[in-house]
C-alpha cells in the first residue's frame, strides 16, 4: 500500500489531520490499533479552546458541536470557602471555550472520514516506523491477521503516549523532560444536571476537586486521589461526600446535586515532552510527543495545534515549494507545548495538595489564588492561557 501521509493513530490528532489533508486534496491513510467503538467511547477530554473550535468549524466538522456543545465564558475558582469567577471574554477580548466531549469530536471526524475521506483502518496496529530519515519512510503494520507495509512520503505519529512512532527517533537525538505527580484524578460521569453552569476548580486542605459537565444532564467530576488508587476503592456515596467537602463554600444557596454514577476511573498525572518532534520525514503530534496533567485542559488542544501546524506546513510546501514551515515544525510546536506545560504545571501546583505539603506550602497556594483573584493582570494571564495560545 502507498500514500502521501501515513498517519499512525485515530485519536483526535490523527483523525483531524486526515480531515485537514483531505480538504487540501492530499492523500492519507490512518492506521488505528483499536476498533471504532473503543475510539468513540474512550472518556477523556471535554474542553475545547477557542482556536480548536474555529479549526473544527473551518474543517467542516463543527455543525453538531455548534448544536450540542456548551459555550463557556468563564470558570469558577474556589478556595478558603470563597468563590471567584474568571470572566474569559472580558479578560481576553472576547475569547470563550466550548464544552464538547472528545468522544463526540472523534465521532464527528470518523463519520466525515468514512463518507468521503481516505482509508481509515481500524484494528490495524502499527508495529514500527522504518526509514524515518530517508526519502521513503514506511509503516509496518498488522491488519486482519496479516503483516503489511504502508509506503509514505511522510509519516505522522499520532499514536499517543504508548505508541510506537516515537521509538523511531534514535536515542542519540532524543531529549525527554518529565515530571510525575504523587496523585491522580478519580473521575466520574453521573446522570444528573451539573450543579453549576461553569466549571468549578476547587482547592481545599483535603485536596483538589473539579466540577465539570458533559451536557446539560450529565455531570463530570474529579477528585485528587493518591497515586495508585483503584477507582473501585471508592463507593459512589463516598465520592459525593468528598466532593461536597472539597467544594464547600460560604453560600447557603449552593448545593451539590447527586445522581447515579455511570462511569468511574483514575487518571495518573504526568508532564512529559519529547524533543525534537520531527526526525527526517517522521513528525510526532499530540500525546505521542507530549503529555500535560489535565488541570489546564490542554492535551486535546495541543494535539489539534500540532496537526494544524503540520497540515499548513505541508500545504505551503506543496503549493509554493516553501519548506520553511515544515523545517520549523518542531520549534513551532514546542513553543506552544512549553507554554501549555507551564500553564498546566502552574494550575496543578496551585490547586492540588501534595502528600508532603507543609503549612508553608498551603499558605503559598492561598497567596497564589489570592493574587490571581485580585490582580487584573494575573487573572488575565490565567484567562489567556486557559482559552488558548494562537494557532
Ligand atoms: C481523564 C482525562 C481528561 C482529560 N481532559 C482533557 C481536557 O479537558 N482537555 C484537553 O485538551 N485534554 C484533556 N485530556 C487529554 C486528551 O484526552 C489527550 O491529550 C488527547 O487524547 C490526545 O490526542 P491524541 O490523538 O494525540 O492521542 P490519543 O487520543 O491517545 O490517540 C492515540 C490513538 O493511537 C492509537 N494507537 C496507539 N498505538 C498504536 C499503534 N501502534 N498502531 C495504531 N494505532 C495506535 C490509540 O489506540 C489511540 O486511538 C484528558 C485526558 C484524560 C485521560
């Protein structure tokens, strides 16, 4: 098999890239190791930055998002029994975010690809990327019990943190930067209307809590839990009780609505960057190259930024013969990636309680929150980063 761009992985990065290339008349083949149902149901991100929303609309896959997604103009910060609203449009010159689940983004992209796009092979596992630093890279993969080879002009590794594409970058040129956190997020989905109309990020002496949503009738909520926690160790009522404690606020009118929990899982927290994001004709995009803790809601949005950067660069090369943007792919992406790493790290350390936190650390966290909620420039910095960096 042969194509122009071989894409490993059908998460948001791989699927969106296939769509952007299709719209520009560039051939691609997507290889995805899991089946379609798995990709469409894997619960993960839910917040789309303004730039991501704009890209999905321009790519022709924004219609359902615009009907069913929930535009949000702010978030609430809770600490010390106080609440403070961060008003995004007022602080950023009109920017918003959109609550629309990653599962739905993937469903929309898959549907579009299957109607008129290039091949999208499910249960096709890439085994290795070979010849990355030659003019003829290829992907060895297994599909329907047979091994096969996809010959490409370019390979884009969109196969997430555990994929194989990154392994094709020799150790001698790879640099990795990593931090793991001694806690994770216990996340639930519950069939109950969200108790607040915007996301609530809460810092408490018991740890972090996030009240989020998937739709007007589905609540998404998270609790900071110790590293290695098993989701089944927590009974549903214990989760609601703990959310109640961590979201406590001096407002007699606020109440946490409880409902049946339909899903429960634990996510580890990690910051990770692999440099460079390009080796020869292999380009890494999304979680294959970097991971952020979910506190800043940046992972999916960074994946979108990477593939937009690649698609624009390839189009410029093919239409104008100008390889400048392709050559600068890694530097361009890494600049945005490190801003997202900085922001996600800052949000994580401002809001989570480390197991060895001292009274001094607690006071510093409260001072940081006090600063963000009383200084216009500090608050604008948070709002700008949350709504997203320029694509
Ligand atoms: C609980 C949770 C909450 C999150 N919340 C947010 C949020 O609010 N906002 C946000 O922006 N981000 C969030 N994220 C992060 C976000 O989900 C990821 O950053 C995003 O999925 C990255 O997309 P991707 O396409 O790069 O990788 P992935 O979504 O990981 O997709 C990679 C794909 O490659 C496939 N694959 C792997 N190996 C192979 C192989 N060898 N051959 C073929 N296919 C392969 C995988 O099956 C997968 O489908 C969250 C993550 C989690 C876990």
